[in-house]
C-alpha cells in the first residue's frame, strides 16, 4: 500500500541549487493521493472541538475546504491583500526577499470560536504565524495547525511552539 509521501514528486535543485522542491500538485493529480491527504488531515482533527476551518490562498483552500465540508464546519479564507470584498483586517509578514500582506474578513471569525488552520506546507512558519495573529485579533482561538507537508529544517514548528502543530509528512531538510 502506498504512503502519502509516495505521491510527492521531489525536484532537485529547484528553485536553486541545493534545494529539493516537494511538489504537492503531484498529490492532487492522483485520486488516491488526494483522498489520502484529505483523510490524513481529517484524522488530525478527529475528536477535536472546533468551529471553523481557516485556509490561506491558494493551497490552503484546496485542502481546507474538503475537510470543512466533510466535518460539517464552516470555512474562512485568508487571502492576499486587496482580494476580499468586505471589511478586512491585515497582517504583514516577512518573506525570504521582502514582505507580504494577508487579510481576513473582519466578520470571518467570531470571538470565542475555535479554529483549525489547514495548509499544504509549513516551512519557516511566518505565514502561519501571521494567520494565527489575525484569528486571535478577531477573538478566535487557534486549536490546531494542520499541514500536508513540513520542511523541518526550516524550523517553522519551533516558531509556532505555542500551538498544536501536526503534519502528515515531515521532511528533515529544507
């Protein structure tokens, strides 16, 4: 029987020499791989008390919406600045070469709601840290951070040490 990591295509020296790019789209291309990824995240939240699934644009949508649907929870998107139509709050965070901004609708999370964040990848943890900050600014409580893949060498889990972090696949390198 195949494991989830068997569906991941690894591309050496992309985007630069010495980096191994882990391509999540190869999971999506296979019905069994996609089902296994969604089922893995559903297993992470089994018996967890939560109200809302939050996922960042765009791969967090791909994995978060099916989980929310299957678990009969609402889904709240996190988008790049300027993409949401109603009143928002914004978080700025650092990238490897510069900064980025993400937003959530101001009414997306209600005070006291328990939130699960779903995304494809945890690397440095910067984006996820910004997402958690937005949720908490709205009065929500992040109860779990769920990822399909983790690049442990980039120490994102350490950056998010105050949260319950779980990944379906953990790669030791970068």
